[in-house]
């Protein structure tokens, strides 16, 4: 949540400046600052999990959005008035300008250019939060295993930006990259590594970002997303759970709006390779590759299977998830945990470690005896660690008794042990069924390649 807090603080800082400029009558500057703050607030909402805080932020977001729209109209009116004043002294210029009689210019579709620009601006505001402005801080080395997938992504993401001279003639950069596999195998985690390592604008979108209740607006959102990606190229558009947007056309229950979104995505992806000269990459992830529309699947020229992790990768995951939490496990212990957990996904391992992290806390709550210890960095201060009654240094007490005596801040949980893992693994089960694996392996033989 540290990254989220930083984004929130930045948003608050910018909106304070916006209000200051607004009160001073500097409306154009205030409008720009409001828009920047809205981008940060929308990004922060992706981190915030507290529903009440989300509601508060959304309320403020709408308040600032309304004021930004008002300022946009004020600035437009001021510019229009200035233009008319200039033209009033120059009749020839007045004749030469279309729509110079004071009415807004009307395009062939009957809508005014002002209306179009305002609508486009509003859509860009909606998509602004999809731009990942803060790096997730997930490096390639943090991703356990998946060496072939990482190499393929580096080839697709890093090389075209760093060495554009490599991609000349018939050699083109990849324009579509699909990651598929069982749930919890690290597809989204790989995308975070791409966002961290790539020197590109990273758009992270889901179906909720692109689906609108208004007829025709969803297709425009898709169009604007790809337009923004081209404007900010080199860029990467990451669509998680793409099957939610691009299921097979013609299936029962498909709505007209859903079909139109898929059509627009197909059109835009068809143009990515040519219009942006390989500088826009569409990266997508799915747990159900067979449910993708065939035409959409063909747009992804690289389709990589992300399988369940091997024993060595599982051992690395255990070590990464334990992190700096005090423990007494050796490298051999982590390797043995990797061997003991066949069929576990990265998500399964994450859940196991989260459970294990609470074992020392449970021991402390249930303890009837403690012993006094000191830390190397400060041997003058004593701490109390739970121990067995048979320990030579043990003295009888409970957590509640120590808290009532005012020593709550001195109680320290013991380090994690291999025994804690063994206890949790007795009741832990992998969540990916063998039938699911067979489906993905069959898809790989037909359409994909090993990652």
C-alpha cells in the first residue's frame, strides 16, 4: 500500500495547487492541475481496498471532475470571446473562418467540434487511471522460473525501444502477446515486471474500464485507448482477463454492445502493427484461452503458455514471499518445500506463506511461558519471546498478563520454522485441477508455445 499512499499524497498536493489557482482566477492552469490530480486519484483507487475510503475518494473525484468540466467551458468561452474580438476588427478574417458567425463549427455528423473535443476529453479522463504512473517495482529476477516467457517478453518489449535499428525491412516487432495458463501462475505478475522494466508508457485496463452503459461509448473508449497509446508511444496496453471482453462471437447471450466492442478491438489491433510501426504492444492474459474469439486469438502473433511452477521455482517463491520476516529456514529447507508442493500454483504458495506468517503470532497468543532476550543492535533493552515450559530460561506468564503490566511493546513473536510450514501444508491443497491443465496443454499443442 506504500505505492498507493504516495500516489494519494501526490494527488492531494496537486489538487491543493488546483484550488489555489482556481481561486486566483487562473482557470486554464487550474484546469490542467485538476486533470493531473484526477489521473492520480484514479490510479490510487486501484490500490485502495477499503470500501469506505473508496467511496470518499470517488465522491471527491466526481466533485473535482465537475469543476474541471466547468473550467473547461469557461476557458473555451474566454478563447472564443478573444477570437471574436480579434475578428471584429478584421472582416476578411471573419469571412475566412468557418463558423465565425459565433456558432460552433459543425462536422458532417451534425455534432459540433467543441462537443467532440469535450467528449474526447471526458473519455481520456476515464482512461487516465489506466496509465501506470508508479512502477510496481517487480523485476525480472523476482519472477520465479518462466525463463522462456521472460526472454520472449524482453524481445517484444525491450529490444524495439532500445534498438529500433534492429527492426527494419521485413523484421517487425511483435504487436500482440497473449499469456495464458491456469489461475495463479503469475501472468499478471509478469505484466508487473514488464511495467517495471520497460521504458514505455504502460496502460493496465480491465473490462470495467472499457464497458459503458451508454450505447456506442464502449467502442469510443476502445478507440481512445489505442489513440492515447499511439500518442504516448512506445507504449504497452495490458488487458487482464481479456476473455471477459473478447469471448467467441455468436455465442448465446451475447449482446449487441459486446459484439461492437470486440469488433472495435479487432479493428484497432489490426492497425497497431502498421500505424504505430511496432511501438504499441498489446499484452493480454487469460485463464480460458479457448473462450477467446478466433479472430481475436489470431491478432496475437505470440501466444505463451504460463504453466504451474517447477520445484525450483516453487522454492524461490517460498523464499520471496517469506522475505525479511524473521525465520530460521536454510536454502535446503526452501528447496525441500519446493519438492513437497507439486501442483501448487504461485497463488497457492502465496496463500500458504500468508498462513505460515501467522503461526508465530498464534504461538505467542497461546504461550504460557516466555524467556527474556536482547537484540544485537540494542542489548540494553529486554524483549520477551514465547518458549516451552521446559526451557531453562522460561518463566510463567501469558500475553494478556504482559499487556496488562504495560509490556505489550516488548513481546516478540518467535521466528518462523520449517515445522510451521509442515503444519500448514498438512491442510493445504493445490487449487488447479488436472482437467484444467489438460485443457491448457491441448491449447498449447494447437495454437500456443511453451513459456
